C-alpha cells in the first residue's frame, strides 16, 4: 500500500499533523495540570502558614519558646506538614522534622529571604534533610510595632504531585501511540479508497495512449475525480475527431501531391532527397534506391542540394532556375525552396514549376531582337551617312531639301537609338555577358554631375532649369560605371523630353545608413494612372496621340532597360506621377561603406 506515492502523500502528512498536534496538546495539558497542582498546594500551604503565624504571634506574648515548639510539633503531626520556626537571624528555633540544634542557619534560604524582603516567600527545591523535593512557604512574624522578629516556614512533599505527573505523562504517551496506529489504519483505508479510481483512470489512460481512442473512463465518485474523468473523455473525443480530420486532410494532400503537374521534393539538412511525389519521380527518374541521396547522385546536379542547405542556413525562402535534359528535351524549371522547421528535424520543401515554354519564348524574343538590330544597323548607317551628305550639299530648293533631310536624320537617329537599346537589352539578357561585367564601388555624386554636364546643351536649348542636390559625404554604391551613367542619362533625357520649355528639373541624391537614393523629378507632361503599372514593360508606349500632340515619343525600350539595370545592381525603382503636374523617378541602391 505504501508503495503508492499518493498513499504516502495522504498518510504521512496527516500522521505528522496528528502526532504533532496531539503531542503539543498532551504536553501542554501535562504542564498545565502540574503547575495547577503546584499553585493549589502553594495556596494550601500559605493558608496553613498564616494560621501557624497567627498562633506564634499570639503565643510569643504568653508562652515560652519551648511551649511554642511543642505546639508546632502538634500542628505538624495533625496536618502532616513540616513546620520550621526561625528567629530574625535565621537560626532555627523549632522544627517538626529534626531537632533545632542539628539544623544549620536558614537565613540564606530563598523563601526566607523573600519573606524578609516582600513579606511572603515560596520556593520548590530538593531537601537535603528529607531527601525529596519539597515546596516551601515562608511568612514573617512581626511584633505589634511591625518589626520582624522571626520567620515561620511550612513545607510539604512534592512526591504526590510528581507521581501524578509521571502517571499522566505515561497515559498521554500511550494515547498518542494508540492515536498514531488508528491514524495509520484510517489513512490506509482512505488512501485505498482514493487510489482505486485513480488506478483505474491510469489503466484506461494508458490504453488510450496506446491508440485505443474509443476507450472511455467510467468513474462514478461524484467528486473532482469524476470531473477529471469526464474531461479526459471529452479530450479523447476531440483528439479522435482531430486525428480523423488530420488523416482526411493528409489523404487529400497526398492525392494532390501525387496527381499535381508540378514536381515536389523534400530535402533534409544534409541536402539528401527524402521524399518526392509521382511527378518528380517521373521527370527525374527517381527510384526508391535514389531517395535519401544527394541530388548530384540522384539527378546528376548538386544545385538542388546546395540551394536547400543555403535556405536552411539563411532561414529564408529562395527561387532558382533549374535546367535538365529529360527525354532528349531541355527543360527549365523555376524552383521555389521554403524551409520547414520542426522540433527534431529541419527540411526544405522544393516545388518545380515548368517554365520551359516561357523560357523558349524569351530566348526567341532575345534572338529576334538581336538579329533585327544587326539587320537594321547597316541600312541605318547608310541613311545617316547620306543625310549628312545631303545636308552639306547645295540643292535647288534648300528649304524643302533641308526639311526632308532633317526628317531623315531625326528618324535615323531615333532608329539608331532603338537599335542600341535593343542590342543593350540583348547583351544584358545574356548571362555570360553579365558575368563578364566589372562592378566597382562608385561615388554616385560624380556620375550625377557627369550626366548633368553631358545633357546641359539639351537643357539649355529648351531653356529649362536643372537643380542638382548632392550630399556632402560620398554616396557609394556597387555598380558598373558606364551602365549606371547610361541609366541616369536615360531618365534625365526623358525628363528633358517630356518637360516643356522653361520647365524645372530636379536631380537629387540623398543617403542614409542603409541606402543611396536618387530622385529625378520634373514638372512636365506626367504619366496617366492607367499607364503607370506598364511603363517598365518592353515596347510599351503611353497614349501616342497625346505624346504626338506634345511633340515627342519614345521607343518603349528605355525604361525597360533602366529597370533591368537597377535590378541588376541590387536596387529598386518606382515612379510617382500626376498628369500635367510632373513625374518623379525614385531609385534606391544599397549603400557601400569603404574601409
């Protein structure tokens, strides 16, 4: 029984409390009655002592000391008390137990001194004469003048009181022992009664833990244990319901994963492929033997495993493009990696989106632009050359000839710019070209000054005002100098082009702890809200009639090139514009701090 922790918790605290309580109560009562007996005995002795005192005071007037001693002996025999009569110096004049001459001086006795000082004295001590514990009471004997002429002392044995004390103590200890045994027996019975339903609940709970969710606890105690059992039953019911729902959802997810067009893989912290759906097994020819292996062993490329490990280290999702030859066809996938952190393991979920068709279209577009630019370069060069020759020649109608020549020259320059932009985009689309680009730390302030200086003639020709705001400290960023300058020139040329004469253009650079911000603002034509989401798309042009009325137009390539360069240098660009109020392009680049 005592092997149960609950039994020990029930029995031992109660036993401890009962034993301590009874012990304290018993010893308190024991000492209470002992002291009560002492006080009662003292009161009795005091009364008797006063009687003897009154007798001696009266007898001193008419009787001798010997007669007084005889009377004292008679009183002692009748009352069974020891009586001692002393003079003022402490000499024993008479004693009922021993001859007075055999007793020493009693002046130093505690009760005697108290009687001299306070008029009453008492003490409890061992008597060397009678060889037992005695209680003494002493009172002074006075003359009519009040002068103390002697002391009368009465003593009584404490043996009856001490025997009663010992008997009572034994009785209390016996009662305490019996109470302890009864407490243990009652505690065992109560513990057994309380433990029985708890044990039943424990057995039922173990069965539920082992998977039997249909098991219910049947406890009828009409107390907190029954409430606990009902709560566990409710918890089991809810758990069973949640598990069924989870299994159902898991089954649905399994069906979706197995039948979806996208390949899905799960990679662990070591970069090994642990799980793959049916589409992934089909595309990458994964067999059960290839699972739990590195991607370089499973599909012949380490890119997936390396990217998964990088995602786990950073804790952030990442997307990459992945190429593979499947059944003799080159396929391109946009692969999304997301970390999955659990308590005991970490993994990475990868989802493959087939973008082979989109990639093919992009490659075809890039090829077309490159070929078209090269095909147009030669005739455009001829047109520019002839137009320059005609401008230098003498014609019959110089005004008309110059008009046509100006048109030919302007259009050729426009087409030449288009070709240059197309060629530039084609180059930047080439991964090999981008890898060959040399990036360096540049002070943006110098490039802004250079761009403003190069376009100063155009600004002056339209009588426009360019305001340049530059920070006092270097605005360093990481980019290619020529391409960054081209980016700024494109935006500044647009501001000049779409701003009327006498307009205002503001070129601003500002820095903070994290970034370099470039703002190009004008008070020109503005961009319609419907056009704003599309202005960075290739070949997109706003309302042509409105631009033609304003006397300008673009190729639809410049802003696309600007956005491409901004992203290539790790920056962000956005535009704020309002029709007939102006436009502001805002570019943000990560700031570089030189050592």
